């Protein structure tokens, strides 16, 4: 991934991308070519040197049964949005501004392992469901469904584990713009309802301010 120094994601951003509930693209190189699946994942920090990502695939999905060649890749995407030059204070001063796109993303590399046993899968889907149901007023549990039905559903999936070897992460959040332009970006994103990435941009601005103060 191309990462200019001012867009390099710090540990807090990487942690947020790994732990936020959501789905990501799993990409593997096989003898049949590249395979990819979009699937929900959960981060397990205690496994290996850098943690692991756990997920599951449909048993009928060939990606789990085709051996991976070399490292596999998970592409995690945070909030993203179009940035209009009309939000920049600089536009009124000199007009030398263009549109761009703000985003946060992580490319997570590692060795892919397959888990095809009911106990591992049962623990995984309960943990994954609990993570995503946590903010619900009436959270659903796997155990709310009949045991026989759950057993049948578990037989239809296969677990996958990416043991992380390295992470490349980028947070392109207007850090290269003057402070007055960043303020306009936060306001513009907020006005369009993009609250999550507006908060990301505001946090990146605050982090930059703290770094600048520390090096002064």
C-alpha cells in the first residue's frame, strides 16, 4: 500500500480498524487464481505476535478448500467520504483546490488456517454475534434458536483464521491541509450526515495538534 508519511495510521487507528464490528474482504492466491470473499470478522489479540482474525465461510465456498499460496490478505475499510473543495477556506483565498476522498483502511497479511470442528465454530459464532448484538436493546443470542437448527447451520460453514504477520494501514483524513481547511471539512461532512468520518477527521486534526505541540 502506498502510504505518505502524513497519512500513516497510528496504533490507535489500527486498533480501531481491527476491533470495530464489521466485514472485510479476504483475498487469497491459489492455483486457480485469486479468490475473494466479503465476510464478517472478529479480532483475537492473544493469538501469535500480532493477533488473528477469525471468520467463517459457507462450506460450498471454494476459497477455504483451495490452498493459499504464500500470505493471505484481509482488506479492512473504515469510514470514507467524498471531500468537496467548497469546504476549504483556501478556495476563497486562491482557488487552487481540488476534490479528494478521505478514508481509513488496513491491509492485514498473514497465514490462513481452516477450522472445521463444531466446538471452534460454535464459540466463534457466539462471539461474533455477541459483538454485533452488543448495542441492541434486546440482543439476540445463538442459543435463542433451537439447538438442532444451530447444529445444522454450523455444519454448513467452515471457520477461517488469519494469523497476522504484518499490517499496513493508512488514514487519509485531510492531515495535509491547513487547519482552517480541516475545520471546513469536518463541518461539511457533518452537514451531509457523515458523522463517523467527520469524527475521524476531527480526531486526526487533534492528534496532529498534539504532535506539533510536543515537537515545539
